């Protein structure tokens, strides 16, 4: 079974799951909730954006910059495919 390393990497898997569950989230929220450094999150989000898995929206809220992330349709499908592979792996262990 070949896992997609874009999703399977532990930090990115957490990011995928968080965005899948919450629909969208601000950069600072993800940093706090997943206990990541800003640099670590930025690096992973760049990879996800380059792979067309997240949409990035930058805006000003109360005169402060805010970056919000949302899974693209491709990102949702990629995550669901990965979860399906994990479920298939678990099922194969029962046989």
C-alpha cells in the first residue's frame, strides 16, 4: 500500500484533519490548536498550497493581517482517499 506522503506526513495529516473538521481556520488558530511553530505551519501550508490542497485568503481584520486556510475540493478528496487507504489497511488486518 503506497500512502500519499503529502498527506501521510504527521503534521500535514493533522492539518488536513483539522481543516476537514472545521472547514476553515485562521493561521493563528491552527498554530494554537495543533501546537505548531509559525515557521513550521507556514512551511507545511506552502506545500499544501503548491499541491492545490488549500486555498489561502489574506485580509485585514481590525487593521491586522489575517491569513485563513480552507481545503480545496482536491484537498478534501486527497484527505478522504488517504482515510480510505487507512481504513482498508485496518480491514486487511482483520482477515
